C-alpha cells in the first residue's frame, strides 16, 4: 500500500535546510512539500500552462530573470545588470532604480568564498544567505575568504580572484557525481597571497576582514547520479515523470532526466507523488 499526494500552485525555488543530507522543500503557493521522502519514489511534475510574475503577479507569456514579467524585469533593481556583475553597482552614484531595495540587499555585509561543486570556484554572497547560497550551487565544500561591508566591495574582490580561479559552476559535472575533495584551506592561503598587493591598494581596504570560518561540508540526498545529463524543458514537454533519484543544487534528478526548478519560478505546476504506507 502507498499514500498518494497531489498539489498545485505557483512554484518558487527549492527551499533548503542544512542537515546531513540537506532537506529540500518544493514551494507551491503557500504549501511546502518535503521532497526527501520522495527520493527513490515515482513522482510527476506537470506544467499547467500559466506563468505569473513573482513581483506583480500578472500573467505573462514569458518569464524573465527567473520569474518576472517584462515590465518588472525592466524596472526592478533586483533585475539590474549589477546583480550579475556586482562590481558595476551604481548605488553610490545615486542611480539605483530602488535605493531602499539597495539598502536592504546590497548595502549589507557580504563574503567572498571558495566552493567546490564540480571544481574549485570563487563566489560572493550576502552573509545572511550562507549556507543557502552554497547549497543552491550544489557545493560539497565551501570556505569563506573575506568579509566586506557591501555587495559592490565583494564584487571588486571577486574580480581580482577571477584572474586566478573560475567563478563558474559546471552544472553538468555537478550533477554527474560527487566532486573530488579539495584542500580549501591551502587554496585560501594561496589566492589571498596572490591578490594581497591589490587588496592593499583598494580605497575600501579598511572594510576588508579575513573570515576565520572553517570549511563547510555539505551532503545531498542522492541515491544515484545520472550517467548522461538530459535536461527536461517543461514548455516543450509539459509532463515530466519518473523515479526521483536525487536532489542537488536546485535540480531534481529523475531517472528520466534532470530539471532546474529555479528556472521555472513563477510557473504553475502540479506535483504528484506516492510514498510507501508506514
């Protein structure tokens, strides 16, 4: 005997809680579906042919910047180019689209970190978003390098480090298996030494603090990694079904393919699954 469940609603990115392994929750409207119990079980995802902007809630034919209609994409500070390139932040110039939003999200403590998901990479995050940021990237190890006062400062330092280490995650490699364990502490010392002279020349050098946190190790609920990565497109094929073999980053891994839930933020989805009766 098994118990079946069905839920419908506007999807948001997967919610997470750091445990061993990470606990994952699928948000559909106001419902949070705990996904870990479904690992190893048959599930179904269906796109219900409706997309709503996550900001204004208007129906839109196409999603921009992970869940926005075109008008919100054009006007919101959270969709500005400096979100992807924080070193281009223009808050100090007085031209931020939404200064209050900038105060809340950009003018807050940030960290520069090293992470290992498919290989070594550098990244930045608001301090308040750790370890969520690392989990969303599928990092299996992560280590803060430096703490700074603003997002712009973290972006400038990230640019210095990108001369020596990538800032990209290879999502396909991340989903194909466990990453090789790396000595992040040694890498931290190496890269900070390489950019020390440039750090000393920055006009905000007094705001830069060495972060003494330890390496964070993260485990994911994965029974089996796919041998071949086949990404599912819900707009081309509205129905996805199969056995959920794992969850990593923002991806559900099924025996029939993988799907990036964050990509479909704002989409109306139906989730169906069954669990063995207790």
